[in-house]
């Protein structure tokens, strides 16, 4: 085995001599001690970047020690001969280290590939698990330095497998580390006892992601999807655990009333009526039917819009084919173009809102956004954060028209403000003003293009004799008048 190592060394030395003799000019000798030390430092840095420090660790360490001694001697003002001796020792050790490093690259080719892959995914940030494998790897390269090729060859596959293990460990740590921590926190909080089914679902999602990475460590897109699902299920587990504890603290009747209130909040914007005399399943079935009806109405409106658009296109083509437009024809063409643009803007704005957020319709030359989903505390005109998403969509809708004129109308039912007409009018004005303030503050339009008006209970859309009617009447309407309308 020693003869084999000497043969490999001799081969690499011969190649190095040939390459140097054909591609490099001899380095000029220098008597400048600072230059000698600086050159050795640069050569050590280059060797380290080529991983010579791990491929031939003993010899590289000798070269490093010689450099330190040379640098210390230079700082102390020692004789040039002493500094030169240390530099020469460093260069000799570094040269041997590079020769051994080349042998290590050949003998440990596959192991080195596994090590590079592990480092690429950040396995070195794992700490002790990676350092344990790195120590095993350094034993291999040290054995090659010590002319013990047989040891390196016998153990290379084992170290290669160990690098593969820490590579997968690092991939898992990056992909599902968050989900693991959430499960660990859940174990500390004994979530398994509080929400066993949700805990089981979350654990299954995490285990599936873990197993998938074992078999497909480089399928980055699918790993990301499974990791995201594991995190989602872990968050769901914690939410269900919290809800379970809240329900546990309630009486059965309080739980039923809480569920009823949630369903009622959903049913209000859908005009589904008062469903509280039905069971939970019955209420949900009614809401589902209301949603389906809204979807059918939306599809019908879209179909009407398509018919209108086709008619407008036909008329425009007919007009464009005519010559010698009269003044009346030109006015008609311009009006048609304006109406077509307005219709396109209307179609665009309609798509911004869900049916439970707002109803969008045309009212003459204006577009009206009836904000079903806006919420105000009873008797107050304060915007809560839950309204911001809807208001941001209203901003987007207004800006679709460039710089239109906008009127914000506030409306109440007859019961707010202790039933006083004057108090209701003031409350509706305040609510309209606070929406205007939000739109101005968020640079939707200049203040002079926005007007806020409160009508109190004077313009009801439904009778105030029922809860459903009153909910319909409590609203904010945004009227958008495009330029030149």
C-alpha cells in the first residue's frame, strides 16, 4: 500500500513539474522579508480556498505554524536568514500538503462530493452532528498523509454515508424546522390530550414531509409544499386546541349561542333572513343556498355585460365604417366610447369584491359600491382593523377611474342613537366622514374630490321592523362619478 501511495505522489509531482515548466515562469527571488511573509500568507489563503487545510490537515498546519513564526520574527525585527528559514519551511510544508491534497481528492472523490453537498445546504450550521462527521473525515485525510491508504479506503463509504445523513438533516432543519418546533411546543402544552384528532393530523403531515425528504431530498418544490402543509396543520392544531379550551369553559347553551352568533354574522350580508329557529345544519344549508343564488345572480350580470359589450362593439364597428359623420353621429360615437369605457371599469370593479363584502351596480352615470361588509361598533363611528381589507378594495376601485368625484353616504337604521332621528343623522355623518378621512390619509384622492354626507335613517332600503331589514339599512354607500360624466 505504501508503494501505491508513493506511486500516486510521484505521478502528481511529475504532472506539477510539467505544468509549471510549460505555463509558469520561475518566481523571482526576493530579499524583502515583508514580501516573503506576505507571499506565504497569500499562498496559504489560496490553499485554504482549495480545501488543502482539510485534505492534508497535518502538513497544512505545519505550513501555518511556520508562517506564524515567520510573521512573529518579522515583527520582532529578526534577521533575514531566520525569517527566510521559516518561510522556506512553510513553503516546503505547503507544497507537500498540496501534493497530498491531490491524492486525497482522488482517493476520496465520492466522499468529497457528499461533503460538498452537505455544506451547500448548510449542514455545518447543525453544530455537533456535523462536527462529528467532520472529525471522521479528517481521520481519513490524516491517514492518507500518514501513508495509510487502506484505512481511508475502508472507511470512506461510511463517512460518505454520514455526510449524506447530515445533508438530509440540514434539508429537514430548513424545510420543516418550524413545524417541528410547533409540535414540540404542542407536546409541552399537552395539546394531544386537549385536541387529539387535530394533533394526530398535524403529526401525520409532519411525518409525511419528513419521510418524503428522506426519499426525495432534492425535490425542492414538493418539499416546500409539504413543509407548508405541515406548518398549516400545526397552526390549525393550536387553533383547535385554543377553541376547545374556550368551549370547555362555556356551558352547553353558551356554546350553542356562540355558534348561532357566528352563523348570524355570515347570514346578515347575504340577506338570508333570520335562521335562528333552525338547527346548525339547517342554517348552513340555507346559507349555502343563499351563496348559490348570489353566484347565479353574478353570472347573470356577467352574461348581461357580455351582451352589452358585444352590442357596443357592433355599434362601434358600424359607426367606424361610416364616412362623413354628422355632428350628431360624432356625439353618439363619443358617448358610446365613454359608455364602453365606463362598462369596462364597472366589470373590473365588480371583480374586486366578494358578494358578502359589497354590492356593485350602475346608477345612471355613477357607479355605486354598497359596502355590506363594513362593520362599526354599535352607536359609534370608529373604524376597526377588520374593515381595512374592504376599504383597500374600495381605494382600488376608486383609482380605477383615475381622478373621479366621490360621494360617501352614511346610513343608519331607526334604532341606532337611541332612536333619535337627529342623533342617527349625526352618527351617519360621522361614519361617512371617518371613511373619507381614511381614503384621504391613504392618498386615494385629494380631499376636494371627496364628499361625505350622512342621511341617518331617511333613505332605508328595507323595513326597519325586522333585524334583517335594519342590518340592510345600516350601510356605507360610495358613489363614484367619473370625469366628464
